[in-house]
C-alpha cells in the first residue's frame, strides 16, 4: 500500500491541506536529510501520490486538489516559481554547510594527562532532535526515505526539472508563506485556523469560501497581502482578481446574496419631476419661484416630505454655484472646499432627520476599529499605549458617548479614476473600517442570525465632483461582501441637471439603508414582555451567526 497524506510524516503533522507549502516542507525535513537534492524529489513524489490517490477513505478531495495545485506551481518555470525557490533554498544551505569550519576538540591537560569532564567540541552542530513514538501508537508511519522505493512509473512521474539557472535571488514560494512572516500575515493565519470549520460558507460546488480566500492570500507577496481586502475575508465584488478565484456558478451564487437596495423614494422623484425640462439658470430660477416641493394644499409631514425639502435646498444652493462668475464647479479646489460647499449640504443635511444620529466630519476616528485594536489590552505603561482607530473624513454614528457607527466617508480633491493610488488607498481604508463597524453592530444584537442578515453598513467616496456608494453585509460563514454601486457625478453646469437628480436619489437610498439597519437593531432591543420573560426563563434561544473580529492587521 502506497504511503499517502496520512502516512508521510510532513503531511501527517500538517493535517490541513491549506497549510502545506514547500517552504515549510524544506524546513521540516532539511536537518535529517542526507542528500539535500532528494528533498525536492520527495516533495514532488509526495504530491503526486496524494494527487493521484484513488484508494477509498484515504486522501480527501481537498487534499487531492491542494496537491494538484502545488504540483502546478512546482512545475512552473522561471523566477518566482516554487521550483526556483527550492533550488535557491538548497544552494543557501549547501553554501552554509561548505563554509562551516571543521569540528575542533578542546580539553585540559595536567601532567601529560587529560582532565576528565573538561573536554568540549566547537564548530559541531547539535544532533538532530528525535521524538520517541508512544508505545501505544501502532499506526504505520512511513519515513520520507521510503519514497526511494516508490515506482516512478506507477506515479506517471517524469522529472521535468531543468538544471539551468532560472534566475537569481531567493523568491518566496507561491502557495506558501515565506519564512519571515509579517505580523499581519501571522494574524491572518491564526484567524483562519481559529475558524469553526462547520460554520464556514460552503458553496454548492462543495468548496468553502474561507478556504479559497486563505489559499489565495498564501500566494500573495507581503506587499500585495497588506493591501488586499481578502486578508479580512472581505469579498469585493467589483475586484476582477477576486472574481477569478471562483467559477462562474460560484460567483453567481455569491452575488445572489448581496442585499438588495431599498425602493426609491417616489415622493422625492415626483418633486424633482418639475425640473426635468430645465435648460438654463433662468429656467431653474423661474421654476423655484413659481412652484414648491409640496403639492398644493398638502401639509408638511417630515416622514414623507423631508427628502423633498432637502432636495429643494440643495438645488437652490447649486443655482448659486451655476451662476457664480468664477465658475467654482469647473475650478480645482482643496478637499475642504468640496466638503463645505458641496458634499456637506448634499449628505449631512440629508441625514438630519435620522433620530439619534449625527455626521461627524474632520478626521473622525473609527470607534469600532479602536475597540478591535485594544480588545486584548490589559495593562498600561510604555509599549501599551491605547491605540486609536482609523481617521476618516466623516463618520455616520449614533450620538451616545460610546457610539455605534453605521457608515463613513472619504473625500479627495480630484477624481483620477478608480485605479489611482488615492482612490485605491481610500477604498481599502474605508472598507477595513466598515468591516469593524459591521461586526460591532453584530455584537449589539448578540449575533442573532435573523437580524444579522438584515444589517449592512455604508461607505461614501467623494472625489472632486464624483461620488460612489459602497455597501458591506455578512451573508454566511466568516465572510463579508462589499458591493460598489455605480459612480455618480455632480454636474458643473445647469444643462446637465439630471446628473444632480441621480446623485440626490442615490443619497436618499443610502439614508434608507441606514434607516433599515438602525430599525433592525432597534427592533431586536424593543422586545415584548413575553419575549423578555421567555428569554430570562431560558426557553428562547435564537440562532447565532458569529462573524468575529477581523484579524489584527493595520
């Protein structure tokens, strides 16, 4: 019977396939190996055994798929491949061994005789550590040296390894973490290994989303990892690289769980309809003078007409901008100008009717991120200072002293495209903060599964005259979905006034998302006397959906 994943020592000591990597294998085996070159042969033969296993109840599907993936990466040629990494690694070890001076025995002599117990040897490596097998364990464990007896033809194994020098340097093996892990990578690995396997998101294909993300992150270099939302198990549905990790049916299944947008405000739309034929500032001023946002004879009701009143105020403000001789909407300004003259009237004023909530601008710190960073803090003093959350241009939160956050904003002075460094940096920063905000709301409702599936937090990007809304929710397992809505833009002339209407409708949608999220939280806490009685009696136990904090990355 061939030795498979359960019987090869390295693979037995690493039961989870996602933990398998060439770097760990080499470090695991190099000390007792008599011939370093055989290490790479052993790695490839071991993977072939597992990948081609057909023995029932032997190697799992996940183990076979992981072995096939690592084989493909090993067969790649050129700088950066696993094979080149292995060669460089062996060259370093061989060079180190060659430069080690020979052992020297030193002793103390007295009257021509050596003194017992006073001898020592320098330049000699300590013997390899050995572990005695417990007498009660009768499991057959093959030595890696047993690979020499495996018939290569049985494995359909052909050595395609080239002896050519394929590049200089010591690349990090794709599919495996380097020996020097950053704190962020260590936290990520610990986070994944701490996940309950039974609670992970299993797709209809049988693959788990968490495992797919974990493997993808192992293949990233340190810099790419540090700037990827996958490190927080967040799927950005607008990211093409993330899309490629899944098959078409899997991606459709993931997208089907994006929470739908609320219905548009028809009252607001009916109020805006009176401006549809505007072609000039004089047309706009004439309609504002002759008509009102309220239908004739209708009394103002804040629950119904607030958005219409707010939109009317914004349109009047924009009329002043359109008519200004300096044409401010066509000029370039600093961030604060856009916040003060444009985005604050559009966003902040729209949210004024949210009960018990406020928009705080000017480099507000994220409370949720601060709590995550300090959740394990137990002492004060040097090296134990309180950490603060991310600084954001605006935060949408409750008004309490210890507030809960429902959204945030980032502002830039100009829009240079969604691939610009500023945009990508703000996108990453905002998404990380939203992940912390969402989990804190989960804690507020005690992770009740029925409520969790209704919650989503919002992010807003303002860059020059451009605006984009993003939403984050938690569908299943330990994964969050981030969905970016279509980019909108404030017009720089009255001839394109319809663009302003689209912005206003989208901002009203954003507010409704916040309202719905807050309503779900309030509904959970506004329990009837009977609900409270049964809860205290222990007769009601809601299903829990524990997302957990994101890994302690920056």
